[in-house]
């Protein structure tokens, strides 16, 4: 079952694409060689948007209970931290482009019991029949 965030109503199949299934956006974030996520360590990560959360495993998403995301995000116990805990939101830019605001926590900060993280803004455009990353603006980093 595809979970779709509709930003603009589509009245015909030929109209502009300004909606993206959240699962597709999540996979783009996890798969993109952006340098923000170490792809060799990504397996087991939790990614969430709205009220939906998934575990990234074997290059696919497995839907999980929201509580698993909340635990990964808020636990002070390092054993509860997945390699990455990713939160994102989607908003329209124009009739074929969206902005994806991404926040990433990773399980290793400066000290053994701390987390690092980063924020970024992604621009995606629907072209050639698929969503493509056209730019990533890195925001803040913390360790």
C-alpha cells in the first residue's frame, strides 16, 4: 500500500506532479550518495515523516510502529540508537518540484555516549518519469 502525501490535487494524469509517495522520498534520502549518510552503515536505520515510520533494511523499507521511531529518537540508551534516525517533511516548490527538509541523527558523536547529526534541504524535481535530486543544501552539523 503506497502512502502518498498529496500537495496539489491532480485532475488528470497529464498534469504536473507535485506529490510523492512518502516511501519513495524516504528511499531517495537513504539511497542518495550525498555524504550525509554512510550507505555502508545505513542498514537498520529508522526514517519517518508525518505519522509514518520505516526501518531501512536490505535496500528496502519495512513499516514499523511509530513508537519504534520515537524510541530511536528520544532514548538516552545507546543500544536503542539505530545507525541513523532520519526525520523529513515535504513541501511543494512549483508544479514539478518539491523541497524535502531532512534531519539526521547518527549514533556516534564526539564522545562514545553522544550523537551527532545534520540538517539539510533537498530539492527534488519530477522529470523523465521519476523524482530526481537536483540539489542539496547542507545546513548545520553537530557532534
